[in-house]
């Protein structure tokens, strides 16, 4: 077991988690008229990517939540394996759970979302292109959610 590689995986996952959390807040705080104005002013592909992502907020949320859940679960799994290896089963799982919960809550949820809430346009445009590429790669997943989740949501409302 290479602890440096494991820590690298955990750090990468935490950075991606912060990316997904900040992107969610920033994109959902954007005003349509601001995005439209930036697209018309040809401010670059990021504005266009943001506009396309916002065409379907339910699909956007699927992309963001799927990405965020995958990286958070991977980080937790690797952290648990590392902690169990070094601290044993009794203590390792508890320590990794508490440590990762605190780290994710502060550095991957609260801080990125607060930053994004204060600078939604800047944060949105920084993350729009990579998020749009992931969004496109998940088209088939969106189709499954459209087929099964949307009818459930509509039946509740």
C-alpha cells in the first residue's frame, strides 16, 4: 500500500468535491439575463457552456450530484482503507469517518459554496467547460433519470 498515492487520490477527490459543490451553487445563482448578455457579447465558450448547462437544471443536478457522490465515496473508501491499515479496524474507521466528515464539510461544502455565492459568475465560468464535458458524457445517465425520476417528481407535485 503506497500511502502517498492514497493521499493523492483523497486530495484529488476533495478538490473535485469542492469543484462540484461550488459549481452547483454558482450556476444556480446565475441570472439568465447575465448569461445571455455574456453569450451575446461573445465572452467565450464558458458563458455558452453555462447557458447550455442551465437549460435543464434537473439534468445539471444529476451531473453535479453524481460527480460529487462518486468522488466523496471514493475519498471515504480510500481514507478508511488507509486508516484501517495504520490504526486498525476499531479505531481506523472511526478516525477516518470523523476526519473526512469535518474536512468535506468545511473545505468541500461550506467554503466552496460560500465563495460561489459571493462570486457566482466568476465561479460558474471557471467550471462551466469541464462540467459541460462531463454533462455531455453522462447523456445516457440523464436519459435514465428522465425516464424514471421525472415521472416520480411530477406525480408528487
